[in-house]
């Protein structure tokens, strides 16, 4: 019986070593999902507020872009792009794109995938 107990001591360590990478990948995947949702919500709100500013000040493109960028706190400004267009005679469109790098990027890249996700939000409003 004592011999049986000694052989099973190392079993816990082996099981832990097999389960730990899967558990860490699952936790990082949940964190990635939360970060992507936060980023998408942030750029969607920024595009909407930029378009609202553009409704009031339609010729101030620099002001529209500045208003949009100031509402993207928590995001990397270098990965952010803001575009202001006037698709119709009396409408304004603000498009915000953001390149999100995932926490699980090295694992995805090792498997041959792209570790980045491009998020895009645009808002079109009528100029008053």
C-alpha cells in the first residue's frame, strides 16, 4: 500500500502540467474577448460623438477628428485612424478604425494566424 502511494505522488504534478497551458489559454482568451468588446464600444461611441460634433460644426474637420480622438481614452493612439467624409449633400460620416493586438497573439501567430484584429465603427448623421 505504501508503494502504491509513492507512485501516485508524481501523478498530480503531471496532471497539473497538462492542464495548466489549457487553463492559461482559456483565461487569456476571456481577457482578449473583454478587451475587444471594450475597444469596439469605445470607438463606436467616439464615432457617434464625432458625428454629433460634425452636425453642429460641419466645416471643422480638425475639430471633428480631435473630438473623436479625445473620447478614445484607454486605446493606443498610434493604432487609431479617424476619417471624416460627406457622402451626401447634407450628411456627415465619421469612421474610426482601430488595430487591436491580442494577448494571445503569440500563440495565434505560432499557429499561422494574424495576432491583430481590425475594428471599425462608422456613424452617419444628417447636417442640420
